[in-house]
């Protein structure tokens, strides 16, 4: 069975890869965005906002890593590692969030159901 090679186009020529930014840049941009959003929220909504912001940042970093063709298996920190750390932070903040905080975040209409 032939193995599919995503780095070549249909004519057999090598595709030009998109250069990937360093993973530190992804982490710094995500951290700056999360800190900005958290600084603008009321204290009772910090955990649900961190959960949403970190999970959304992880999705963006993973999408960029996929589009750039970032290496997955390496001894160094990769973009995939940064996405995994962000999603771990987002899920941990979501697990610590109480139902009252979710009701405040999305409004009383979601809690009435």
C-alpha cells in the first residue's frame, strides 16, 4: 500500500512549506490574550473566562501548527505541546468552574432550562 505524502503536489514536485513561528511566540501571544481578557472580567467570572479563552487559544494554535506542518515528535517544545498545555489549562479551569458562575456568564436564560 502506498503511503500518502502531504508534502508533494500532484505533479510530484515538493510543496513549499509554510515557515512555522517558534512555539514561544504562540505561548506569549496566547498568554497576553488570556491576561487581557481576564483583566476585563469581573472576579466571579475569571475561571469560566480562562476556560473559554485557553481552549479557544489552544484551537487556534493547533490549527496554525497543522497548517504550518509543525513537527509532532521532537525533543524540543513544539507548537503541538503549546496547544496541549493550553487545552489542559482550559479544561482544568472548566472543571473548577461552578454552575453559578456559568449562569452568570451566559445569563439567566440558560439556568432556567
